[in-house]
């Protein structure tokens, strides 16, 4: 089995040499990605829950933690957006979706343009900025992802998860109110609050575009897999150079802000929610807004 795997990778590497001449040609396609996030309920006080209760909570959150996306791309541009689901979303997932939802992400790797639609507490924002610059380290490891030979690349990324702010505010609130916290829970939450995270991706030079899912880009081939923290994004299908013309539209909905401005707005709204919680006014106040 190992011999067969090595043979397949060598064959794929050879095909990469053949595909190298495509770099100067126009390449377009549509890639489908499955995103899955795992959650450790023990980091949020779940030690006293039964396994059955934990499983029920995870099932209710499934629509929020498991999603399908499409990346429409060519040599210069890409648009990453969630596929519409026919299943109605309810419970916790609907509540969290009402607080924050991420829309389409657009990138132009030639012109260094980034645009992303977001909705925060009922208000739409359009983040317009330059592309995030990551110092990629190209590793030696390789593996097959579907029919493509994929190569490993790593980087250290700033932890800009919006929920990190909520966890930090909750931690500060507990300390202020002298609330006792289980040591295991505290240790796991400290891990979630790290400022830097190790990012691992797998890209294939067989598709010679510097594109990838969820804003990741800049490698000599399409990014097929992303591993960051407790989230994995994996490509399940690629359609190259489809017969129908690909149309990539730049998002234009919402109040225009930079990444830094949106981060500050998110932090302010998170603080408002924590103040509301800390004052015991959770009932009759709604979830807040603008």
C-alpha cells in the first residue's frame, strides 16, 4: 500500500511538470469545500453535562459548525461563498446566525484587493482591504487529495476570531466577579485565547492559481485543505475550465469598513453584550444592535 501511494505521488509530481506550462494560460474553475468545526464543550463549562446532553447540543449546533462552500476562481480573481441550504436552521445555530453571519469573500491576487460581506447584529458591513500577507513556509510533506498531489505549507496567523473577543470578555467578567472556574476549563479556555495560531494548508501546483478558500492565498497552486485550530476546510470537488462562462462579481452590500474598523466594532458590540449579561439584564433587553 505504501509503495502504491509513493508511486501515485511520483506520478502526480511528474504531471505537475506537464501542467507547469499552463501557468501562462488562463485557468478557471469551481471548487467545492466542506468546512467542519469541532467544539470542546468542557472549555465552556460542560464538565457536568452528560455525554447524551453534549451530543444533543452538538447536533443543534451542526448547521453552524458544518457548512459547504464554493470557490469560483480564475488566475486573478476568486469568490468564496456558502451554498444555500434547504434545511431550516433553528435553535442555537439560528440565534448565533442572528448575531453574526459571514457572506461572500472576494479576492483579486493581481491587484491585491480583498472584500468580504458580513452581518453583525442585523447590520450589514462590507470589509474592503488589502489581502492578508502570510509568511508561508513550504514543507517537504505531500499527499494525495482526490486526484491531485498536494503539498504542505505552514504559517503563523494572528488569532482574529471574533469569538476570541467574547471569550476574553467572559474571562474578564468572571475574574471581576470572583467566579470560581474549574481548572480544566480554565486551561482549555487559555488555549483558545492565544494571540497566534499555527496554520497548515495543502496546495496543488496541478491547478496553477494562487487562490484558496476563506481568504487564504499566495501559494503556487490552489489550496485544497486548510487546518486552523479546531476548523478544517477540505476540497471535495473541482471542475476545471467549465463550458459555461465563469462570472465573478465583487461584493458591494453593506457599510464599507476596513478589517481594523470592523474588529473594533465587533469588540464594542461584544462588550455591550457582556455588560448586559453582567448587569443581569438578559431579559427584556433583546440581543442588542445598532
